[in-house]
């Protein structure tokens, strides 16, 4: 059976701050720049979820896009949107919410609920020019 990649895009808004508590303010500022600002800042994140699987001969679908959309809603949007990633999202309690870390956290959230028969890849745009991908390859 033919394998096809299915993509679904989504958006969420969230605030974050990049810093380490075990570093001085000066060291945090030197490494993270404006991203270390005490009062947080926001991003409009764009997410692209890629699901690869075989076409079901009965439906012609790889995955019902409604089901994929519901999964993104419940696992990503509901947990991250309009939240402060550092303060409101348990995964980032002791993990810097960089694009690098957010993208694999989102992957893990989706992977836990997605049928293992599908391959999964996640891309995350933090700005128009900066984006992240997990897993690699
Ligand atoms: Ni930022």
C-alpha cells in the first residue's frame, strides 16, 4: 500500500523567558539576551504536524484530519495556548522553553496519543525566520 505524508498546521500564542536560576542575571543576559527579560515576552507559534502512513483502502485516508486536528487541539493548543510556558506548563518547570525544547515536548505529547502505526514529525516556527524540527530525519 502506498505511504503518504499528511500535514496539519496550527497556531498558538504563549509567553516565555529563557534563563537559568543557577546563573546570575548578568550571565543570563549575556547568553539569552532580551529573551532573559524578567517580565517574559510572547510569541505567535506556528506548528506543522506531519503524519506518515499507508492509505486505508476503505476510506482513502491515511488519517482522518478531523481526528488529527482534535489531537492537536487537546494535546497542544489546550495545554500551551495563552499560557506562560515557564509558569503554567509542567514540562518547562525545570526546562528552558527554547524552540528546541518546545518542539520535542510537543512531539512527545502527540506521540503518546497517536497510533504507533504512524510516523510523526513536528516543526515549530517561533518567528517567521526561526523554526525547529523533531525528530531529525
Ligand atoms: Ni522568545
